[in-house]
């Protein structure tokens, strides 16, 4: 059957399908964006930031100092969707940010379909089957699930183009254009989403395996093409690649995030329609859940949320299976069979899940956790997009075969219309959710104000801050990013007024007295000008007593209130000295000035250290007012080394070396005269770097508490509740082996070899069954094994007596029940008497214990003073 399909007709057809599938977006094109509110705000913010960075303030868009002020934050591991941002700049200049966003979404749909069509048509030489392939790939339920907020994951348009030219590079006569275009489309994919870059790399490995092992293609030809693709990709992607490499030095905890066994595909998901299908959605709900989440065996599995939507469609599955069986001996189709099965297996995550139940059957995804960078892929279910691309190609082959067998144009048209109609019906997601974006007038007024200042956003939804910033365009504290560095989160959570607000939000005003208000007024009076906060935005609904509390501890002028938010202007009635500044490290106000590189205040082996410095650069921020002294300024510091006899401390201002001192044992005062010109009005950054020249280990450093067992490895356990940093680290010879889950995290260590034999995490905050599982886990530990334990966030709420008694069998003496948000750090031995383990517990500070060489504690400060004349 020959049907003339021209490129304009093809694009028009896919555009019509896009407008139909995304109804009612076209009717609200200038005012609404897809999604109901949340992550979609962040992707709208991406467009705003890239335009602002490149057009307005002329800076690198991969780093943003308008968020997490005053630290700023790298965006290299954030889903920035650089391609979309660059494409949006002329669109934002011509229209508004909402129209720009929606044009990009429509573009992604149309060219995803068109790219899949070109790939399928090249492989099958059948336009009808190729058209259906475009429909399958571009409009599958996975895409519409992520259209609710993950606009990076709807940007799939360049993936089929890369595969097309990758195949052309090796299937056609040698032409430089094919690998050049493959490298171009690989780079464009990377600029849309790193996940998809990784998926295409895996596909490339599958493809070259297919060429060498199955098709017996000359190895040297493949390598030449691959080298050329890599060179083109590297040249185009190098600005981002260089930044990625530099950020990797900040540690794997930065890009490795939780979720590897959470955001996985349930096997049943492939045959369960999307929950948002207008007719079949009820069958997409899993057996034991009517809400967004499912619990089974104590594991938190997201099945009917966006990450669990992997429905392939019954028609598509039948077409794919038919093709895999019917043409199982054809080498060209074997490639897509291997790809389909490989990516489906990877989408299932580290362990098999069927109908909400986890089976501890290890799957290939576990191997990815040993590959650097790739082990940052935390959402296994997203491999589904490659399953759908493979299924689209297999379906195109099947349709070609069906049309060939029918030998009738009329019957062929009927069959194709039925197949296309059935697939379209199974993929329906109508109407899609839309969010009305409206910029409040008060934000426009704030944006027009001159001066560089900060706004404090108080909201239960961090993405609200991103959306607000598009309107007011001023600096903000915390916001939502796909990857946030722990240092930035720690800085924000350690701010004294944020801690106080978190405590009130949790406990209410029960413990807030007149004396408390008086003390807190001092904290807020110092904090607001020190961080240059001019406005506070409170998002509603919010507990009325928090608003009442803010109005008591601050002098505020309410300048706007509606059903969604309250905007306050901070009134500074007393002029603050912004030249002479004193930082007392025992005072919580010191946290305002201490940036990256400072460790948490902690109890280490029984001794308390307030914000000690490690063996790295540590930052201090001063916001200095006007006028600055014309003469030199004096900085005085009182310091002592912790784990070293002596060392060298260097000081930098504006990254320019200024001075250094030899830091001797014991408390000493160190003074520096700073010439005029080093400081300026506004934010000033000082960097300190300490290098210990000699560390004296303790002769009993490797003994564990009062147990009498010597550890063969260095162990550091650092635990913090929600208010003190929100982490649970277990470092074995410097490597963090903790699962870092909420609640209790355990690692079992061999007392002879020091090898880690098992790790697990138990969310005793959420479920009493986790306490039961914790008790059974400890019960099975053989006597004599070393056990390291770190609590993260909160572990007391569902902690049971049985779990507490089990912990006592490793030597602990603390009972965390009714100890909300306490940290708990333990190094014990199975079979030890209760109270003999090395442990520390508490709420106000992070808790740290260690055996072996001293931890990364270099210096402790008493105070830092800056004085001008």
C-alpha cells in the first residue's frame, strides 16, 4: 500500500495529535502551564534563570547566586534543561514566559514523534508503520505522567535522531556527516536531560555489542565512527562537561541521591493503564492503594504516582511480542528485542516488584551502582522511555508485516486506523492538568526596586519560592533543585531563625513565653540586616501562630495579603553597626556568617565542639554597610587545633591570598590588619584553609567504647536530626556506606578484615513494622560483629521497645522513644553489654563518635571579630 506522506503533512498531523492529547492547553496557551503545581514551577524558573543569566546579568547559567543566598548553588547537577532555556530566550523576548514554555512543550511532542518516524521509516521502509511508531514514542503514558511537572523528561525529541544517525554511521557508506550529526544530537539530548544521555550511552553499548557479536562487523570501522561521535559530542558539550568534572570533586553524596529502590517500575505497571486515563484509570490503581503511594514489606514504593507510570499499551505490547517472535532470527530486529528487554529489566530497579510486593531477586540495575556518575541515576522507572522507543520500532515492523499479509489497500487502511485508534485510546490522559500562572502586582513592584537584597520565603512547598522569584527577581534562601548540595541545606537549616520557626511549626507556641519572644527578637534583629533581608513572603495556608509569632519578634509592615500569601516588609527601626562585627562560635548567631566548609557543632567522644573547621577551605560571609572605613580594618581570631599539634592557616579575600599563621597547640589569639580596598559594600567572602603538619593518634584510638574490641578500620558515625543537619553518615576508612534513610541506618563490619558485610535502613519514624524489621535484623547479626549505627532526621515516632532492646544487644544505653528529632550515633559490638558501646545522642547538636584515626576536625574557634575605625 503506497501512501504519499510529505514532511509538512507529517508535521501537521503530529501537531494536530499534540494539540488533541494536550487538551485544553491550546485554549489556555498564554496563561497556563501543564501540571498542578510543584516541580513544574522549577522548570519554569529554569527558563527565567537562563534568560536572566545570559541576557541581563551576563553570567554563567550553570551557577546561580540568586538562590541559597549567600552561598549560591551550582546548577550542573540540577535538571536545568539548557536546550529548552536557550530556545526560550527569543520566545520570552517576543511573548511571555508561559507562552515560551508551552511552545517548547509542543515542539518536544512534535519532534519526538517526527524523530521516531524517521528512525522507524529508515529501518522498516514503511511510512505507515513509521507514523504509528511516532505516535507510540511521543504520546505514551510515561510522557504524560511526567508532563505533570518533569518537563525535562518530556524533552525526548533528540533521542531518536541520535540513534538514527548512529545507525547510519555504521550501516551506510562512510560519510563524516552521519557521525557528526550523531554527536550533535547526543549533545542536544544531554542539554535536555542527563538521564537520557546515560540511556543513549547504554543503547550505544548494546548497539556495538550487536554489531560485533551478532552481525560480525569489522571492529576498526565501529571504533572510528565512535571516536568521531565522541569528539563532536565533547566539543559541543565541553562547557558543561568541564563544570561537571569540577563538581564531581565535591563528593558522590552530591549527585548520588536516595530513591534507587523507590522510583522503580512494578512489573504489573507495564499492563496497568495510567491512573489518569479518563476511562481505564481505575484499573491503573494498584490492588492495595487508592492514594498516590503503596506500602509493602516496609518499603516505600511509588506505584500510582508519576514515577510508577510505565504502561506500554496492550496493542503495543502485542505488536512488539509478535515482532520479537515472528522475526526472532532477523539480526536487525534482534537489536530492538535486546534493547526492549534490557531497558525493561533496568526499569524494574535493583529488586523485582510485582503488584506492590518486593521480591529480593537481584536485577541488572544493581550493577549500575558500581559505575561512577551513572550510579547517580536514582529513578529506575525512567528507563521506560527507551522501552517505549524500542517498542515503537518493533510495532512498526509488525505493522509492515500485517500490511504485507493483507494485500489489500482498503483492509490495510481499516486495520491501521483501528490499531492507531486503539493505541490513541489506551494512551489518553484527557484533560491534562493545568496551572494558572499569575504574577502578583506586588512582586512586579518589588522587582522594580533598586538595590540588591534578599527575600525570605516561608512555604511548605519549596517550589513556591522558585515561582515567586520569577516575579520579584530578588535573591532567596532555600528552593527546590533536583540535586542540592548538603552544605547548602546545612547552612539554611542551621540559621537560628529557621531552626526556631521549624521548632514552632512542629511544637506550636506551647513553649513560647514572653522571655522567649524577647530573646528571639535579638536573634531576628541581628539576622535580618546581616543577611540583607528586606521582605518576608508567607504562603498560605500556614499555621496562624507562625504568622502571629513573626509579627511579635520582628517589626513588620504588611504590604499585601490575599488567599495565597502575605507579603511583609522588614522595618529596621534601629541602625545596626554593619562594619564592626563579632562572631561568637558558642552562639547560634554565628551560623549566619559561616558558609561552606564548617562542620556541624558536635559531641565527639564526649567533648563538644561548636562549628569546628575541617582540613579544607571554609567560608565566612560579612555583609558590610556604607560607608566603609577608609583606613585599615582589624580581624582578630581566637583558635586552637583539635587533633593536631600544630598547623598552618591561610586567609583569602576575593580569592586573593592575604596572610597565614602557624597555629600552635592550645588557645591563642591571631590578629590581621586588612588594608583598604579588600572589602566592599555588600556581601564579602573570606576563605580560610588549614593544613595540619602533624597529627598525633591516640594509643587507644581503635578501641570501641568499654567493650575492649579493637577495630581494624577507621569508623566515623555522624548523626543529625531534622533541626541539626538531617543526615546519618557511617564512614569506613573515609567511605560513606550508610543507606542514609530516615530513621536508623546500620552497617555490619567484620572485626578481623574490616569489610562491610551488610547495610540497611529502617524508617522507624513512619512505621512500627520497621521497628520489627530492625529488631529482626539485629537479632540475626552474629556475636562479635562490629555494628555502626546512625540516625537520620527522626527515628522515635514508631520506635518500639523490642527495637530498643535489640539495640541494647550491641551495647547502646540510650532509648530514643519520645526523643523527637534526636540524633543517635553508635559504634558497638553484637553481644556487648548495654551501655558499653561508643555512642552519643541528643537533639540540639549533631552527634559523632569515631574509632581509629581522628575525624576531619582541624580547628575550633572561640570568636572572630572584624573592626573598622
